[in-house]
C-alpha cells in the first residue's frame, strides 16, 4: 500500500491556479490570503504550499483563531471575524455547504492530476485553490520493481478518485483506493490482513501514522512527519520509493541467509556430534579429537559469519 502525497509524488505541491467561483465575491489574492491564514495552522503539505504562495506574492498575513482540523478533510478557523473553511468536498459537505458550483472546476483540475482545495466563507463556497504535486521521477521504476518482486501494489489516498487515477497511471499502479479517510486506511489494511495478505504500508504524513501502525510492516519516508516515523517499523533515509523496494529485497536476502546459516549449523551438529560421541568407534575406530572438534566449531562459526557478510554487498 502506497500513500500518494510525499510517497509516490514529491510531497512538495505548488499552487497552480486560484479560482473565484462566486463572481464578485472577492479578488483572487484576498481568497488566497484568507485561505493561507487558516492553513498556516495546519501541518499538511497542501496547507504549506498555500502559505508559501501567499508569501511568494507578498500578501499581508491575517491571523486566525478558533482553528479546528478535520483529519483527511481540511480545517476551519475564524479570519477577520468570518468563519472560513478550507478543504475538500467532504469537508464542506460536513458543514452543509453546497459544493456543486465547484463540480466543473474540480473535474477539470482532477483530469490534470491536480488537487483543488475549496474555500468557503460564512457558509458559502467562494473559490478554490488548485495545486500540483508532481510524481517522483523514480516512482514508476520503483513500482515496476515492487511488481517484479511479486507484490501487489495499491495506491491508497484521501484525494479525489480522478486525481488518484491520473497519478496512478503515471506511476504504473493498477489498483487505486481513493477518497479514503485516515480511519478508512486502517480499515482497508485490516480487511486485506483478514483475507490472509501480509501488508506493507509506505507513507510519510501524520494521517498515515495509524495505517503504518496497522500494517504488518510500516515503512516511513525519512522526510515525513515525526509521528509517521515513530509509527513505522522501517524508515527510508532517502526520499525515493526505490528505497522501499530495496527494503523488500534486503529483507528477502536476509531471510535466505538466515535459512542457509541454520542449515549449515544443524548439518555440522548432526554430523560432528555423533562422531565426537564415538558412534563410529566400534566399527571404524574413529574418534574426533578435542583439537579437531574445536577447529570444526571455529570453522562453523566462520562459515556462518562469512555467509552473513554477503549482505554487505546488497
């Protein structure tokens, strides 16, 4: 299971467009400024991108109060005395706000693989901010490696299905689970586990932490949030999905080495202990001297250690 933002994509989204969906409601720069005031209190990569665009345009910063975050959907706060909601369609629908005026815009941006963040002020949808998060250059090759290793690869994201499918096509991922909230990610992994599957989850965000903990193996991107890293079993020290493929390959090689070492250790004991005990003495007069037994024991240890050192070439 692969998270989208920051795992398959670069995790560094940038604002590509600002749309005022209520004609005459307010200028685009004011829409961005108000949205940035709310997002400045959020840790999500999309929020950081909106704040960065506000700073790039050198717009005045507004303060926000009564901030509240809805995991996987968005956030709300009071800005300049008005209640502002910034998030996806589910976030606005949660507050009984009609999102139909944004349908065409959402469809157009999703077809380009862009994510649109809706902005509502005092209970009315007023605009949207579109952001693009490019797929990592290495993601398609990494997915091919994972599939070549016999693994089923699934893109698991809270983003819109159209956006997720555009990203999955570029990355070569056949199966997509989209519009999934953080709790839903945990459920999706648990369902696979109940079906007899062993699940590895790769993610980087605070919303991925529960899924990383639920998976049989949680793998966090090294540049991700501290919560995700704490919840994971393995941390990738470079932000490259190929590192996840390396983890799988290294773990499989490690298990092969362990099995080989166990074989040679047991084989040595099965052969050497009966000879040392004198099982061949009545028939052949053969005994294993203490000196030879010690040498054989040392050779057994050297064989095991030497075999294990082959992992350094991985």
